[in-house]
C-alpha cells in the first residue's frame, strides 16, 4: 500500500507539504519521489491520501 510519483511531476513541491504524517515524499532528481516503506496513503488520518489532491498535474498514483 503506497503511492508513486510519475514522470509527469513538475517538481513544484506541493506534495511534500501535504505529506506531514510520514514525511514519505522527498526531492529527487529531477522529480519528487515517495518512499514506499514510509507511505501508508495516510491511513492514520482516515485513509485518504493528502498528497494526491495537492498535485496539480495528477502525477501521484497507486504504486
């Protein structure tokens, strides 16, 4: 159970701020990446991922 960031990422950083539970998202080169070992899809806060709605280009998808 984890999400991933696709090559459509524009590296805006909005997802990083949204990932405040597990800090699973970090800056990669050239796009941001999600650590699957840390990503719980925000199950601790009701199970709705916080990062997905913040992504303006819809680059965050189920892994």
